[in-house]
C-alpha cells in the first residue's frame, strides 16, 4: 500500500516524546487494585508468607487510595484473602527479586512493601511488558497496512482508549500484563499456523495459561486453538497428528496455571480461585447495551474510536482470514462475559477498562481504516482522525479524575459537553502526575534522574527484545487490498 514511511527523524522525535511523557505522566506508585496484584511479591519474596494481612495493613495505614473491604477478608485459617490473581506478580518477579537483592546489599533499613524502589520495580515491569506488546502489534499491523497506518493505529489504541490510564497513571493494574501475554500468545499462534513445532505448542500453552492467571477473563483467548481447529476441519486440513500438539498445549497451560492453583490451595483450601464477594455473574440478563453505550464507562461512549476500528475489521478478515475471525469471536465472547458481571462498568476505573485486552484487534481494525484513508486521501487525514479521538480522550481523562464524581452516571449533555468543557482547565494537570516531574519539583534530583533512567532502560530493553528477534512471515502471502500496492 502506498503509504508514507516513518523517517529516522520522525522515529527520533517519537522517542524523545515518549521519554518526556514518561517524566511528565508515569506514576510509579501502587494504589487501587494494584495493591492486590503487587502484594504477593513483598509477602512471598520478602516475608516468605502467604498471609497478605501485613502487606495490606501497611498500604491501609499509609492512606493509599484503595477499596479497603477487599483487603480485610479474614479467613478461618487465619490468613487474609487476596482476590487478585497471581499472574501479574509472577511476571514482575524478576524485577522485584533483582531489586530486593540490590537493596539487601545496600546499607540502611529497607522497606520491601512501600519502598519507592520496590514499587518502581513492579510498575517498571508493567511498562516493559506493555512496550513489547505494542511493538509486536505495530509489526503485525505494519506488515498488513504499512508503517504509517500502523504507527497511528498503535498510538490511537494507547491514547484514545482506557489503556492510556493504565499505561501512565495506574500501571500496577493487571491490564498491561494481560495485554503482553495475550499479544505474544496470539502472535505466536498466528505465526506458526500450519507448521507449529511441539515446543511452540507448549510455549503457546504457557502463554495462554499465564494470561488466565493474570485475569480470569483472558481464559477466552485459549479459544484461539479450538477456533483454529474448527477452521482446519472446515477446510479439510485437520490431521490426527495435531492431537500431540493439543496435548502439549494443554500441558503448557497447566504448568502456567500451577502457581495460581498452589496459591488458592494454601490461602483458600481449594483448587479453584475464589471470586470477590461483591462480584457475581448473571448470563440471563447481560447488560450489553449499557456496556457498549452507557455514560457510566460504556465502551463506545467513552472510547468512540472503537467504532472506527470495527469499520476496518472486514479488511482485517480479508487479510488474516481465520485468525481475524477468531479474534472477533473472542471479542464478542468477552463482551457477553463482561456484560454478565454484576459490576459490568469495571468498578472505579476509567472507561471499559476490562476490554483493553482487545487492543490487538482494535489496532488491526484501525490500521485497515487508516490505510484505506491514506490510499484514497492524504496521509494527514488518518492522522487528523486519530488526533481528534486522542484529544477527546485526554479531556475525558481529566473529566474522570477532576470533574466526574466517583461512580457517577452523568447525563449525555453533561458527559459530552458540560463536563468536557469544565475538564479542559484540568488537562494540564495530567502532565504533572509523573513521579519524575514530582521528584524534580520537590528538589530530589537524584531520585528523579534514577527513576527516569530506569524507565528509559526498561523501554530500551523491551524494544531490543521485540525487534531483535526475526519473526518468520506467514506461510501464505497476504492478499493485497484493491487498488493498492504493498510496500
């Protein structure tokens, strides 16, 4: 497709912008749901206990913004329940473990719970894994639609959806960790379709199983393998030789799920995770319309760019075939699953945050739309479209933090006009939330520079890992779009 490639100068400026944005907006502190995901690390690594009470009590005593009821469920065995899965902590373990070893070697008293270095290790892990996911998404979209549409699609997915909040302001939540495992898992399944080795079957099982112990909703992505099999059967390409691969996949998923099974057995005395007491499912009365269009965190109402992405899905299906169809089926299944939840709005969160794991599908759809616009109009048109939605989302973030009362369902006039106009004055405040800029303002230049360098190093390492490995191309050539020439 005839699209403008990103020049080296543009890439340099994008890198500079990312580094500055990290300083201005990235918060390394842990709060909210992030406390539950993080708590396993200080409890198990530093204190060598499954009792979450000491860690939870430290956060509560420090006045951390958090929902306290979920941190104070004392069980009959004397332990305190942690209703957050263990997967995010497992991914962050190398970062936390290395930090703990370094801190033990330094003089002075260490605080493995609230210490700034320890909280940084967890949020840095979040940034690292997210960076890998976004780079892999960019590479896949670029192969289909060109570098310019791919760059715009990834930028829009981050800055025009709820993902921006969980990238910068609440990185300790599970969303970035889930997006990483889902993306690597999905890309692996796609790349190895029709020629998957036994080790790749096992690796896919590990990644899929790991996704499910980061958040239970991600179990739906395991359906990629059955949907692939259904497509093979429909095409008459299925073979009994695949049974061994299915066994390796199941074995990998089981191995990845063992940490959660052991944790649940120790804490709850059961082999399946216990649901939080304030969350239930009702599949007979799903809140589909509200999940999509409510002013209380509706997916389309809070992130209207999703509608643009949906328009591009036919182009994606034409290029990716069964894989795109499988992602769409999984996306529809997740809509139903989240609509059946008693808190379908996602609790105290920004937008339809539980659907951030659909970022791969959204980026593909947006890439198709932006490529179509670039081929027929000027390349500035898709940039303008993406910019408008990103600007809208920035004001909406300001509305969420500074104007909208917690848990409110505003009227449409207030949501679209009144609150947005009031929120405009607060947009600059979004750029003084970062730990680096706050440390600089407080005069702690050493801490600010240290944190900044750690964040830059994390992104650099993620970039090296994501682009250093040469992923094999699809087995069959992609079909070109009409009236377009692939670059």
